[in-house]
C-alpha cells in the first residue's frame, strides 16, 4: 500500500499553537503557569477546553487529541510547551531556516503522524540489520550515530544513516518539504537505507 502524503493545514496548525502559546504567556504575566508542572496543567486544561467548546477548526482536532494523549501519557515530561513552540515554528513556513536537527526531528515526527513507527536502534540491532518486519511502515535511526551527527546548534556535522521498511514512495515529498536531501544507498534485503549527507 502506498503511503500518501498530504500537506498539513499549516495555517490552522500555526493558529492552534500560537493561541496556546499566547495563553501560556498571558497566564505567566498573571503569575500562573510558572513551573513546568503548572505549565503542563495549564496547557492540558486549555487544550481540553478548546476541544470541548470546538474553538478551533476541525482540521486540528487530531492534533489536539494527540497533544492531550501525550500529556496524559507522559505528564509534564511530555514537554507540551516545547511541542507547541515546535509546531508553531514549523507551521509558519520557516522550516528551511531551521537547523538540520530541527528539520530531521520534524521529518520523523511527521512520519509518525502519518502512521509510521519510529525505532531508535542500539548498535547491536543496527549492525545486525534488525527490522520489525519487511512490510511494516517503520523508520530506523542508529542511536549511537544520532547525537554525534549534530553539534550544539543543530548543524549536521557528520553523515547520518536512516532506514525504512514498507513502501517509502510516500516519504519523498516529505523529505523535500523538510529540506532534507537523503541519498539512497544500495538496497538491502528487507529495508531501504538512506544517508543524510553533509
């Protein structure tokens, strides 16, 4: 099955994130939402209210549900404020101006919203070519190579390999949107491999 790529409703996503970020800033000016826990509780309440009252367009209903589920699952460790800032910056059309690490992270997170599973593989699994299956829509990144590939500013300082199982034809448009130039490598049995070059 081909994975179709749809352009996200970036104006609506940007609006959702902007509204939430402004609400947090206003609350902070009133002496609320100061700690990470308070920010988390404030954002969860704000998102719940927006969802119940249908204050935002239908196109972002799934995004609100996703943020709420992240908040419930991980608590304040979900970093909802950072996620909202990330959504806002990546939705306003300034993706090309962001660091390589930001664009790579955006690429992986968007794949996940498209139904792909993300695996961060330890060296032993990466070297053995482990995959969950040949047909599952999954992306694999070598854990040992990920952090050394980027410097503190998010600049790519060494090539980074990435693997896919399943039909990859739907991800090329996303690569382009994220301004990432993955170079295809020799096809392996069971997975496709690409390198993010310098």
